[in-house]
C-alpha cells in the first residue's frame, strides 16, 4: 500500500468513526419572559442563558419580553434554558407559535 492509499484509508476510518457529530442539530426557541420590565432585565436573561452549555446565540428583548435562543440540542434542551432564566429570577416558557 502506498502512502496516498494509506492516507485515504485513514481519512475514511476517521469519517466513519465520528457519526455522533452529525446527530446534533442546531435549534432555535423563543422563550416568553413576562417578568422582564426594565432595561437591565434582558441583559441579565441573556447572560444567564449564555452560561448554559450548548447555547450558541441569545437575543433578549424588553419589547416584546422574550429571548430567542439558538442552541445545540445534543448539549442542552428547553428545560435547561427555562431553568436558567428561572434561577436568574425571570421564569420563562416557550412562546406559542402564531
């Protein structure tokens, strides 16, 4: 086996050995956070959500009182996100689709 064939075989083994990476999916959820009522509230909510492992992006706003969270569903879920806002003093729930 020449070097080129050996490298190709190693590359194929590496791809076959890492199927878990393809199982993770990026998801986005909108959380309703009705107790946010001042300019500092969205900052506190955003920082709490950013500490959750797997969270990739957070946009929290006062009007409407919500947080849009992009996350890796293999690392976290909605329960952990709502728990993080609750621990920060801002209970949240999934915002129903319109």
